[in-house]
C-alpha cells in the first residue's frame, strides 16, 4: 500500500474521515471538523479551482488549504498565511474577491 501525504482542507478531511473504517477516534475527529469547518466540500472544491485559476506561481498547496479553512477577511489576514511569500496588492485583492463570494 502506498501512502501519500498532501495538504488537505477541512472539508476534504471531513469526507475522508467518513470513508475510514472503524471507530478509533472517528467521533472526536468528526466533532472537531464539524465545529471548525466553514465551507461545504463542493464550495471548497470550487474555491480551490478559482484560486488555482489565478495562476499565481507563489501560491503553494499548503497556502490554498489555509485560505479555504480560514477564509481571511482582509490583506493582513492573508499576509499571516503567506508569511514566507510576498504577495503584491493586486494578488491579494484578486484572492479577497474570490474569498468574499464563499464567506
């Protein structure tokens, strides 16, 4: 069996938890995800596609996941996610436009 590690948003994790067999900690994980997940899985997928369509080479998979999970409200919130990358004002505004549609 090949195990792959990749960043996953909370809506994606919620779907994955449902496919896991057994109950070892599953209830606690489900409760946590239910409490902190802001978007439905379909909305998260659409938002990811739109953010990827911006074609910003600076954005890594880990960044996308955090943006989807946290839904930042302004430029300072986005800059807290992108601490290792410098985004210009235009890039930030494009991302905020997309995020506002899903909030």
